[in-house]
């Protein structure tokens, strides 16, 4: 699920079993979205909620790690915050980070509010106007009632 209401701050919720197709599609999308932000004088920040994502198999973890190790090469991409509360998922993501070292732009956060607060500071530090969003009142689009 994708929430683009506050672009260049984007929110993603991953559900189900991680697949190679998903990983390829995500990084292709992120590269294009980050380039678009850059072309418009902005930085791109992604907030990912992975609590309902399955545990990635070793091959998927390696693939994610390979893509993520090129984070610094993606023009416009500034940072990604991973919202994760399940210890087993935190362990899987920590393993990816440990394998690939310090080349990734990623932080763990406990909530969307924490991600928004730290993202807002990163926008300001980069000389970009942060999106107008109340961290305490944010509700992702997939949780809104129609």
C-alpha cells in the first residue's frame, strides 16, 4: 500500500510474503520518485511499515541489501524510516544492515509520528520545506474510512 498525499514524504505498508518481483518493482519506483523529487528541488523520504510483511528469505534479504547498498547513488533519495515493532522483523532488517554496512540511508522508528518528526528535521536541514503534516494526527490513507 502506498500513500503519496505528502510527497516527497511517502508512506508504504508492506503486507504478505516478500517476493523478488516486489523488491525489483519497489526500487524501480523509488528511483523514479526520488529523481522526480530532485528535479523539483526536493529530497525524497520514505516511511515503510513492515510489521505485516513476512520474514524475507535469505535470497530476498540479500537482494534488498544489494539494492539498499546503492542508496547513496539514487539522486534525490534522502532517507528511509522503517516502522517496525516486531522483534523478529527488526532482527531481519538489522541483518540486512549489518551485511551491507553503512552505505544505506535508513533508521528504525517506533511509529509514524517518530518518522514524521525526524523526517521534518531532515527536510529542514536540507533546505526543503517539510510537508504540512501533524505527526500526532497522521493516519495513513489505507486506514482512512471512506
